């Protein structure tokens, strides 16, 4: 691999993994390692990986996309977050009162920063104590009742005009811990 000489640690989030779309973790780890990525690991069977790379973020993302398309026929969006950015996302949680119920707190990584009017339109749909905050390309969503019954996640990408992938707070913290343990 060519690119920068220093290795950056990235959390890799595959969008749309689960149900009918499976991305087998052991073969994924093997394919990424064989491509020259370091420190390759995965977390639960729902589209979470970790690796280090000497490539730029854009090059790393493109290489991962090419590998999973070629090896697994998987051609969905892939979000890449650098370890330092992940740490800032965790520290920036605007809903610290929700961390004791981590399945009610979700972080959406957005492909691009949404327009303020789109954020307002999404906020207007929040009901039953639902709260959300958008910071650049990160959306924090607290759904005190249930993520699966909230009407916000199914319409989020359409209203915000961008693609996203979400992880609950438990997964966010676990991935952050894994990233910190790498070199």
C-alpha cells in the first residue's frame, strides 16, 4: 500500500448489514488483512470493523469498498471514522443522561453535513421525548421509548438529504475502546 507513511486507525461502519445482507466477519478480516491493512478486527456481526492504514481516508474507504464488492458482492455505503474523531464523537454526546440506557441513544454517521432547514424538518417530527442534535456529519438521537418504534430513523436520510448509518451507544463505546487498544 502506498500513501502516507503514518498509520491511522479507522472505525469502519458498513451500512445495511444484517437480515438478508450478511457480511461474514472472519472472511472480511482475512480479506482486509491480506490487502495490507493492519490491526484488523470486527465487532459483532452487524457491519463494524477496525483497521489501521497508511492510506488517506478516501483511499482507505475506496480500497475497502473494492474488496467487499469483489470478495462478498457487498456494494452498500461504507462510513469511515478516524480514531481521534470517534473519541470526539463520544465526548461530544449531548445526552449524557441517556447513557445508562445505551440502546435508547444512537449516533448516526452522516455522509455529508445536512442543511439547517433539513435538520429543523427532522426535529419537527420528534415525538414522545425524542431528542436529536446534529454536529457537522454526526447526529445524536435519544429515543426514550424505543429505536424500533421511532418514526425518525426510517425517514432520516430522505429528510436530511444524506446517507447515514447508526450505532447504539453500547456499540459506540465498545468500538471506541477497541480503537484505543490499537498501537
